[in-house]
């Protein structure tokens, strides 16, 4: 009855709210529904999904009742300066999400592992195609040099890749700017319930709301104000495109908004995409992003010390493309033992 254990002066009755009354087990385990069973769940070998640029599939076997997952979104890429040299303004880092996914029925999961944001030098064009996982594009108008592309989200979906089928997502980081008359126009990091806003260019001539907003749990990030090319806002799963010389935003549960541009004052940063752990099958969920606000140098995602992390994944690109994402799944098999036992803790 989901009640506190009953106790009297000469007896103790345990309803298995937790495992504190169990001293040892053999081929048995306490079920989350608060009974002891000889059906025991144990971890299998990890299944790793790396970036391929395409949707991947995970179909758990019938004896798998849950899985743990660790997910890193992709980092944003650096843009290009005028005169054909790669910019050292670092793209935003990807986010991190983890949780335990309960399996009901015989589901098929679709896996997205985001591509790192990148940029091809351009004139009067975008930096390239959208990064896999919804990373937005940088842009440039009348000369060469271009803003960096945003990194794609990484995530798990039920049946097909669609916003309404989201199970768990780690957001992508925004692409780096390629022009700025002031400071603090850093690229927003992805991840968390709200992706990080891009940094606002501190030039006195810059528009006051020129930076792109981070994606949230209910809407895409706002596009930065611009008096040249108009950037775009984020949307479900997609980051917005940047204005002239501004970076594209990160993909996410909701993507960030593209950075804006002011004539003679340069560009502001684009926003990072949000993460997501809100599906009913997810327990013990973690959804977080980095808080770096540096213009150059390293931008690392959360959980780089995690044993399943691979160096370079989710990093913001410094004069380079951003790091790709990663998805790791640890399935738990349910074994049906013919017999087992459990022994209580000592009772005086």
C-alpha cells in the first residue's frame, strides 16, 4: 500500500519501499514496484553510436527491460575571416544528457548523433548545408569570409525522428562569429533546459538585442536584431541561421536563434540548442550544458571525465569544425531464474 513499514514491540513487517531491509540476495532483486522477484536485471555491454550523418536504429531484444544512456551534442564550428583564413573565435560546446529509459512493448528507437558545425568560405552565401542534427548556418553578403555553422543535437526518438517522438536529447553548440567591432560576442553552448544565449557584441554602435537566444523547452531561441541580413529564429529540432558574418545556432529539442549583425559594429553570438529529458519513460535524467563565455580557446562539453566520453566529442571548434556528438546505450537484460533467495538484515 506504499506505506511506511509497520513496527510493533515484537515484530517488524517490511513492504520493500527500498532495499534497506535486505541483507543479501542470490538470483533475486527488488523490483521498483516494491516486491522481491527472481527476475533479475543486469547490465550488458555498452552499444556506442557515432556520427554517420544519417539516422540509426536501436531495436532492443525482448529480454531487455531498460537501458541507461549517455549523450553528447555536437559543437559549433569556427567561421572564416576575410581573405581566406579560418577564424579563431571558438564555436559553442555541445550539451550532455543522460538517464534510464524504461522499455514498454517492442519499441524501435531512432538514434541521431549530431555532426559538428562547420563552414566553407563563401561570398554572398551560407557557410554550407545545415549540420546533421539541426545545426544552423552562418552567412556572409558582399565579400568573402563567413560565420561558422552550429552543431547538431544528439538524441533518441521513438519510431521516427520527429519532435513529438523525442525521448532524450543533448543540444548542439552555436557556430562562431567572423566579425566583431567589440568584445563578448561569444557563441552559445548547447544543452540544459535552456541553451545558452549568444554573447552580445559590446560595441557602442551595436544593436542592443543583436545576440541570438538559446532554445527552451517550449520554443526556439529568438533571432538577434540585425540591420543588414535578417537571421532566423530557432524552431523544433533546428537552429536558426546567422546574419552577415554571424554564426548559425545549435540544434536541439528547440534550436537556438541565429546571431545578428550591425553595420560597422560587427556581429553578436548565436544561441545554443536546448536538451530534453521530459519523456515519461526517462528516470534519473540529467540535462546540462557548459557555461564557457570565452571568445577563443577551448570550449568543452560537460562530463568529459565520464568513462564513456571520447576526446574531442562535442567540443567547440577553434579555427576548425566542431566536434561530433556521441550516444552510448547500456542495455539491461532481464533473466528469469528458476529459484533464488534473499535474506533480511539482522533484526533485534
